C-alpha cells in the first residue's frame, strides 16, 4: 500500500508564494506609485499587505485550509476597498488594489480547488 502525496506539497505552495509577492507589491505600491500622501489609500495598502503577508507566510510554513479562505476574503476585500474606504478616485491606488485583489483571490481559489480536487493533479 503506497501513500499518496498531495499535489500541493509537490508544487511548493505556488499560490502562497504568489500571495506573498502580491503582499510585498501592495506594501511598496504607495511609494512606488506616488500615493503615499493619500492617507486612506496608503494605510489600507500597508495594513492589508501586512495581514496578507502574515497569512501567506503561515500557509508556507504549515498549510491550513482556513488560511486560504481568509486570504480569499482578503483578496475580495482589496477589490472593494477603494469604494468601502473611500479612495476610488485615487488614480494609481484604485487599479493596484483591484488587480492585486483579483490575483490574490484567484490564487486562493486555485489552492482551495486543488485541496478539494487532488485527483486531477495526481501523477
């Protein structure tokens, strides 16, 4: 009887690395794109990036499905944050939040899909 290893462990947590890279990009975006003077947008970027980064690192260290669900919610949060927090008119912040939110949400959905459908990735 052989033990089947999961696709997730074989692929080195690609989705978690994507989320971590997105968190870093989000964190530096206020300075890189010049909206650090916009307090609401910059603070939202920094706080969200730190939280996403923490959960991405935690998922790299020890996978837990709830972390992926939370990261999915954080990705969705990034998509709606410009309207909810009130900085949808900040030209450079708006597309960064939406684009990185979509990438983070899709990466989390992808990882959740793999966890629940490992047979499609078995060799």
